[in-house]
C-alpha cells in the first residue's frame, strides 16, 4: 500500500495559474479539499455535473520552487508591460476550461489512499490492518455510541528500516469529527473531468526498535530452579530472601574434591553409615505399612485376579472345613426355605447348596454369613471406643450352630477379646468384601452387602472395596431381549441389587423392547422373566420421575426432599407444575401401558418373586402368568395418595375378579400366590424357593415349549388372541387416559409427595 506524504506547506493558486499547473502536472496532481460530507453523499450523486470548488484548493507538489514567492498586492514594471501587450493582442490559449467537472466520487472499502504527515524518511510499503465493525453509512444524527460501532479504522506498520519501526494511525478519528473527510482528486486536462477518491489522513510515527539481548551460554544453562531462585531474590519478601541466603550457605558444591575431605568429616560419615546400616529399607517399611492396614493379606506376586487372595490364608483351611453346611444342603434339596438375616447370602444360598461341585463356595458363603452375624450382634459404643462384644455365652448362641473353634476364630481375628476397635471393624468389612468378590467371580453388586453391614452410603462401601484393590463403577439395569428362540422371544429384567425396580428410562427401554418384538413376524410367544428375589417393581426418583409407585425394599430416603417447590424449576404456579408433571409422567405412563395392552404376541410372564406397583398392573395384561410360592401382588396406590395407573382399574379387575380387585386396589391388600392362583390370576405355581430363579426360569421356558410349541399353529394363536382382547380394547384405551390424567391432578396437588415424605421420615408405618 503506497503511503503519500505532505512534504511541504502548499501554495494557494487560482484562476489561470491553477489551470497551468494542472496542464503541467497532468493526471499526477493530487488535490485535497476540506468540505462537509453531505455535499457528496453518494458516488452517483444527482447534483450538478460540474462544480466549482468554493474553497481554496491546495496542490500537493512532488517538488518545490526555489523562487521567492510574491506577496499579495506586489507588482513590477515588467509585469505591467506584459499586461499592456496582452491587452493589445488577442491570443488563443489551448487551456482547459476554468471549471472542473467531477465525474465520480469513490469510497474504497479495503485499501483506501493514505495521506501522511512525515517530513522524514518513510517506507514505501507497509502492512495494513483494517479493524472495526462496518454496518452501513454512518448516520450523522445517530448517537455517539451507535457511530462508534460503525466506524472503521486503518492501521499501518512497517519494519523495513534497519533500526526503526514505523506505524501510521488515523489523525482525526471519525467519531471526533464526523463531518470532516479527506479526498484525493485526479484531474484529466484533456476531458476536464475530476475523479475524487476518499482518503485516510494518517499520522506517521517512528520508534527505535528494542535491541535484542544476546542469550549467553550461562543463561541457557540455567535450570527452572535457578530461574525461580532469581525471581524470589528479586521480588521476594525479606523472609523469603533470608531463606534463600540460608539455602545458599548450606549448599554443597559438587566440585568439592572428596580426597581433600577432612578426617573429622570422614569419621562422621562412617559413624552415620554404621548407625543406619541396621535401619529398615524402603521395601521393609512399605511391607510394614501394608501389614498395618485393615485389609486381608494379598498375594503381591499373583498374575491373575483369582490368585490375588487365598481363602486358606484368609480364613484357614482347618477352620473352613469346620464350617457347618449340611443343614443348608438338606433343606435346599428337600425344597424347604432357608431363612438367613443376610440378603447377600439368601440370594446365593440355593444355587450353591444344590450343586455338589460348589461345596467350597458354600462353605465360604456360610463363613461370610457367620461373620455378618458376628458383626451385627455387637453393640456400637462410640467412634473411639468401637463396638462392644456380647458375653461368650450369648456370642455362641448368636452364632449357633457354629462350632466353638469357628466362634473363637472370629472373636480373635476381629476383636481384642472384649471389643471391636475401628481397626477390627474395618478388617471384618474388608474380609467380607473379598469373600463377596470370590463368591461372585470377582464381580459383584455392593448394595446387598452394604445393607447387611448397615453402612449408610455407597461412597463408604465403595471405599472398602477399593482398599482391597477392586474397581468400582456404576451399575446400570439392562432390560434386553436375551434370545430369539425360534418362535419365542425372551425378555429379561436383571437388577438384583435394586429388586428389579424400573426407573423412567428403564420402563422406556422395556417399552421399546416390547414394540421391537412385535415387529418380528416369526415370533409367536413373548416371555417376560426376571432375575433375583423379586420379579419387578416401580422405583421413585425425584430426578427422573416415571411412576411414583415405591417398590418394596427401595431406599425411600431418596424422596425425603421432594415436593412441588424443589428442583431446578422455579415455576411453582398451577400451570408450571402441571407442565412439569405432564413432561415427566403422562407421556411415559401412557406409552408403557399401551405397549402391554396392545402387544400382538402371546405374552407369558414368570413371577420369580413379588410384583409391586405399576408393574403389578402391567403384568395383568399377560395371557399366561406363572409364579413361585413366595410371590405376592401389591398395589399400594391408596396408601400413597395415588389413583390406579397402568390400566389397573380395568386389567386387574378383569383378571382378578371384582372382589379380589377391590381388595388389591381399595384396601392395598397384599395378595399371596395361593390367593392369586385361586382367583385365576395365576395359571400355575411352580415349587421353587428363594434364590432358585434360574431353575424357575428354565421351568417356565419348558412350559412354554410344551404348551405353546410347534404343535399349535402360530397364526391361529395370534388371531384368537386378537378376537379375545378386541372387544375390550377401546375401553382399555379410554380407561388408561382417565387414569393418567387423574394421577396428574393428584401430583399437582402434592398429596402423593407428602405421603412419600412421611414414609421416608418414618412418620408413617407401612408394610412397604
């Protein structure tokens, strides 16, 4: 970008002198006017095609004349003589017209011409930057703030000079003088036209470039510590500087010759070496620290996770062989229920007791059960004192039928004989964690064990598992299609830790799975099963609300802070609350109920345990229901300030009968498996106990193969089902809508939330 400069104060000219100058300089003369902006509003102005400047033009000349300038009013005899001669003779001059016609007014956007003020050496090229925000033509009547946003400035910089840097900025910002503009005129004497170009008035400044300090080898060799010390010495406080001086005094020079060491220093070093030779090494200190931790001794040389902990070392082979398991084996094989105070043990007892190849795991499970009973029979006395053991006689009775050797092993291992200190308590808990991992194949769920040990939160329990080397991660329920077995599709609910409770997202996943199976033309039968002690229930979550039915065994403390005023939504008006519950409750409840009611396949449900809440209503749409003896049905809508949902007011009445349906819905009565079978809700009850869900699962699938196998025509089965449910379908859909919006009205009032809070705070006693 060329940089034009005004190198001299320009001369005023007018008339013929102006025309002569134009003729001599041709198109290389730059004219500069100062006039108001409104005169040239646009380049295609409709004003007069020719204008005579009403102000004095200033001609910027590349060179200056050395002749003395005449002052106004001065004249000479020679001039007078020439004037007389001109008056006598008529001479025709080939000169341009006395007026200049402006042909165009240009306003460059990117690279405008520049007018500088430098009276010194200046570079011919420079790097330019245009910065600012351009919205359109600046309105003179606009406010100052608005004009400042639309102005555009130019900045030039050059580093061509050896020692100087040049910068050029606009002399008069447009914001300070909005009516002042600078233009450059290019005149063509042959046509008499004048091209006017808007220019930028720049102020050029030169600055001396800072000398670059040479980097010496000593500076390069400085480490981060040295540079940090220099900063402290330069900018630090007196205390910091004193510390730096002391550090410098105590610094040992690496270049000191060891051969010149004084004899006294040698003797001191030898004495120190002799004294420290008997001290423990780093490895020995680390081993001692590991021994002092309240965790079982791991095998640090193990290459596989199965070899990390040896049960024989943890418990002792002799003690493990003395653990009684015969009673459990006899009861399980006889089909009798075995009652234990441990949820973790009850869920695995039948599986280990029924299989002779799992005898060792059954012994470990019984030892774990005895350790949990030993821990729970102690009384907490305080954080520092620990837990007090009962007398020996009471301890033997609490651990009966364990032999004396096993009882003494637990007492000596996890107490000092009379009390359990914090170390002993943590040691017992970590032993339980390791045994749980061994029993479940080194992958277990922490919730049942946490409940058995009565530990208040998951974070504390997870810390104990982490102490023994386990990696803890969040457990997510998976509702999945396990298998397509020809014409049978099996859907499994697997979340033993939460008693197969379904949250909003998991109900949605079950909805999607049912609709996915419905699209398979080759599937005739859909089997819905579950793993664990419960079939399914509904979980309440204040964050992800789907169905407000609380399931048996759920953590009701999670709803302790719930009401219509909590949460991120500050809109507590009637319309705001209704919008919130419509999004969280209505759509999901309508969809899952519709999926069960309209499922086109033969729907078979196997209840491996109790079914509670919304799930109890949904399974009422099944065509065949099988259960275990300890299963029951519970619909506690009235107890919790709710109304029937999930089509319960129609589907449960149709399957239970009016009398039993009134007991279940109006009285919130728990209906046992025998009562359900008697009224026709269940098709059959299979004699399997708690923990035998795998055997029950196999029995249900075998029943499906025998009763609904290939000997029946699939198309006929589906057509007959459609005929059976068809007459009631409109009623079911209508009743589903009425139930959902009746529940919405209850939620807006806040009555169910208050009932849940009472239950969570133990202000209300309930069989839940």
